[in-house]
C-alpha cells in the first residue's frame, strides 16, 4: 500500500460550473493525502499482481474533507451494488483451498458479463503498472458540480499522470513480484524522498443535465465511459505529491475514506453503485477503527466542522458539543447548513431531478451495447504494436488455470462477443499453454 501527502492546485477557472470553495480561485492550494493499493489481494501481497489499483485521496479543504475514492481504471466490473459482495468473494481466495481460484473468478464474470469492458482494462498492460507515478486514476462514478443557485452539471473526473503511462508485461510483473513485492511502494517513496515529486493533471468531463436522459447510454452505468468526442476533457487542477508519511500507522493505516465525505459544490449523483458505497465505506471504517474514527488526526478536518448530530460513542476525545441540541430544526441553536443552501433548496431548476420509471430489484440485463465499448478498447489496443498479443497471452495464462472445461469454453465465448477472432485467439493460446504444462 503506497501513500503520500501533497497538494491540489487550481490551474483553470471553473467557477462557471461549481461553487466549491477549494475550486474558487486559480492558484488556490489544498492539502491532500493519497493512498494507493491493490484491491483484491491482502495487505503485504505483491504490488505487481494483476489487479485494479484503488486511488483513495483526501482533500483537506477549507469547508471540510472531500474524499475521492477512485480506481486506476475508468470503468468497473458491475453496475448493480447488490453484486458487490459476490464480486469481492470471487476475486478473493477459495474458501476451501485458501488460494486464488481461476474457476471462481471466471464463473462470476461469465455469469455477469456486463463487466467485460473492465476485464479488457484489467488484462491489458494497464493491469500491471510499471510505477504509480506513471498511472492514471478515474472517478468511474458520475458526480455533480453544483452552484449556489441550485444549478448543476454532471461530471466524471480524470487524474492523468504528467509523465506518461508506463506498464509492465506479464513476465516482468511476475518476476518483480517474486524478487521485490514492495516494488511500487518503494518507487513512489524513493521518488518523493529524492524530491522528484510526481505530478498529475486533473480534468473533468462535463455533461449538462438536459443531455442525460437522451444520451445513448445510462450516464450512471459504471461499466461504460463517456467518449471524449462527446464530452471532452476540461482541466481544473494539478496534483503534486511532495511528502512521505512521518509514521505509517498514524498517517495511513488509521486513515479512512468514503465517497460520502463531501463539501458544498461537489455532490453525488443517482448512480446506485455510488449510493451503496456512500453507506458501505463509513460502515467498514466504524468496524475497523471505531465509531469516532473521524476524530483521528489523519481523518480530522483542518477547519472547525459544527455537526452536533454526530456525537457520543466510545473513544470520543472532544467536548461532545456540550449541551447543544442534537436534533434537526432547532430554534435555540440552528445550524448554518440550511441557510448556506437556501438558494439550492428554493431553486426551480428541475432538469433531470424528477424520476419516472419502474421499480427494479436488480440491473442485470445484458444488451449488445455492453460489448460495444469493450470492442472499442480492443481496437485501441491494436494501435499499440504487440499489445493485442500481450492481452491474449494475459487472459490465456489465467484461463489455463480453469479446471472446468465447460466454464473455460464459456470464457472463450464471452470474449468472442467482443470480437469473434479474439475469442478464437484466446482459445488457441490457452490450449497451447495447457499442452505445455
């Protein structure tokens, strides 16, 4: 698990689309803390294991903490939050053997093929970054930039390395995993230590709410991206990581992140995956660190936050708001939140705010459009000499460990829905690997 402190600096004016204080002036800087880790493997596992890398960043703004809990891929495996526990189990160790299990992994993804776009990312070279300094990060979710008049824009955030993306091939990643499992951690730490500070440029894609209902895809679907030709990147800032932790346990191990940590001007969308994470992440933090984990120095806001509804509990080290009312709507000591959001509350702007639709218990329906962007990514890989060959080898190396013949055939069929030749190539390469083993 890699980590660092640094600063976010506003580089371009964006006050036309958000009233967030930390974005209200070009040149304004905000302290940040960043934690990057693999998602599936346990703590202490090899950095270069093929996996999604989580990008958890806390911005200590002048209005409170804002957490960006992103990944190094712009998409995800699922769009229905009820599948989250099952997906995690399928990516973990087998309950009987206690080792990673290819049958479990592919059994889940064959049965939930909406994740094919993310699988294309995972088994490309980007599944094994050569350095965290050469890695991008993405919000994945759709968020909102809001203004005090009640207007808003939908956004997706892109954090792009300033020194270019670099990745490892499968063989090199495997070799490093055996020789130096902390390779990526050390690379980031040493770069900062020698004052070679890594820099990322931060962009947003901006969508008007009037476009949302008529767009060709569900804008809240995490398995899909917004094409740049439809919604180009707009730079808003720069991220520079310039300080290593002084004590790993205090600064990083005790840190907790949640998409529900928000500030005025930055809001969640109706994305069901985002809504589920907003509940699940604080719940996990309370289990891991205790109910008052936000009082720990690394999680504490740098400005006073008056929230008398959040009090009591074990290990409370504050005055606990004394005798202040602990309920909403108090006349005796009203909070300022309602007043500060008065304009938004009385706004008549209702674009994409009124919902009409059937009640659904799950969103598992698969359509041809679920394979369109995966095919587009396959074509993009073809522009990089040798990348398609490496992709086929990466998938085949993993699928060759599947013991069930019928399941293995289903995997070939899954990739054939992306491109018929792709499925056939993976089948041929898998059979070649199994013949040699």
